[in-house]
């Protein structure tokens, strides 16, 4: 029976749908060598007698799986990425010459149920270890380098750079420089396509997936941002985000990512993320009079983007609220040029599969962040009255 660990290997061989795939080094050993090994095994077994066939798997495995002996040589630091399957881990080890073949590690892991406990992160290992020794080292907590940082949902790229800089002491300007070319960081060019007739602005905003990351000691601004982008691609690939929004929403993945960021910024609770996304879709693609977002969060994003102090809705001037000259204006027809933050998985799910509803308006009605949604301005005014009574408006 195939166990769960084997499923990860099969998944990688088929390819991850929706994720940008990179070329990878493959372990050695062709079909000819395998056939020769099997023939030798059969000869040996034939000489011993039919009763020895119980050992066929063991002999076949020994003859077809290149493996080092012992506990290895020089020390090496290895990074296991977020979302890695067993086969992905094996490939990382092989590419760093920790193991002689991916199968050596996979076989060792399949024989040890504790292998399921291996976490993503940075490990101190040695080159040229046996598969069994490499597995044992990764299961030893002493060999895991813990240098974690949590990036919360909804932080802008500027906010992410500040958090990363404080944690790593890498200057913010180095993150800003690395982020100037999102495609170099791994964002596929098709992510910047739009179906609404607007020219796509290539920005890293939206692709720095919020999660807890372990930062290797020798990390650079570029390698850290690449790690976050790769995690974004893994998560959205597993969700089939790109395929589903194109098929079900009839828009580009980038437009849906923008909507996810709007929902992340506006919703006060997890349960309202999908409803806020639906409001954004209704306003821009529905029968809303101006087909504009009319969300204060886009104004705030522009203030932060241009080095100005952000404001609450109550602090914004009328000129700021109606200004149509900025690319993130509340009155801009259609969606803004880019996402306005880096949304989490729940916000992405809300934008991918929002609940049905003809809402055009919403307002927070209590101090817990719950919102009331309305189809008409009259209903909306009643909800605003509730918000005033609760002291939140």
C-alpha cells in the first residue's frame, strides 16, 4: 500500500498546478543501470533457491539506490522551504550533496514514521551522509537553526521590509532594491496580466505571503523575498487560485489578488472577508453608478506609498476623499493599479469564492469588527445609525 509520504513524491513528479516551475537537478541512475541491477539480483536469487525470494526487495533496493556510508564530512547549511513534500526535501539534500540520491533519503524516511515530523526551516547537516544519517540529523532538534519571523496578514511591502530589516539588520533599502524586479524574485509574468483593459503595473505588492519564516544566517534581501514569493506560489497553486478565478470570476488572477488585498484591509473579521470581496466585485464590475471602489484604504495606501502619514477615515479631508488625480483614488473607475497589501490565505479564498449577494455598502457596527452589508443606500444609512449607537462611527 502506498503511504502518505509517497504521495508527496508522486505529486512533485506530476507537477504542481498553478505554481511556477523551475528546472531542477535530478539524481543519477538511468534505466539501463536499473535493469542490470535487477538482472544481477535475479541471478543471485536463482542461485540461492526459490525460498530466498523474500529478500528480493532488500537486494533490489541495495543495488539500485546510490547511498553514502556514515555520518558525512564537512558541515553544510540546508534550507527546507515552506510546503515542501518529502521528495522536495530529498531533492534539496541531493542538490547540496548531503545524500548521494534522492531515493536514499526517501527510503530512509519511508522506514521511519517520525519523518512526518520534519518541519520547514534551516538545518545544520553534513555533506555525503547516508540517507539514514541525514534523516536522523533532521529529526534532531539540535540541528535545526531557529531564526523565525512572523509576517502578519495585510502588511504592505514597505511594512514587510521594515519587519525584515529589524529582524535581520539588512537595510530597508536593500529590500526595496531587490523588490524592483518582481519577476527576478520568481513572480511569473502571467501574474501581471489584466482583463479590465488597464495596463498592469509590475509590483511585488501582494506576493509577499504572510506566514512565519525561518531566515538562514547568510540570507540576503533578495533570497528572503524569493522565499516569500515561492511560498505565495505554492499556496495559491495548491488552492488552484489562478485557474478558479479565471473560470468562475471571469477575471485575471491579478485582479482577484487586488480584491483579496482590499478585503484584507477592510474586513474587521475573518467571516467578512468574502463579503467585502463581493462588495468590491459588485462596485467595479456590477451596476454601481461610478464603477469605482470608494474605499478609504486605497487613499491610505497612496499616502504610505508616497511617504506620507496614514489617516483614519475621520481624519481624511474632503479633498483627499474625492481626489481623482492619484492612481489610488477612491473615485478611480475600476480597480487600482496594484494590490494594496499582502493578503493571507483566508482573504485569497474570499476573493476566489465570495458568497453571493448584491451588496454595494458595508460598515463596521460593533467594536469586535463585525460589519453590516446593504444593497441600497437606505439600508446602509440604517446600518450606519447602528454603528453610531455602538460608538464605532
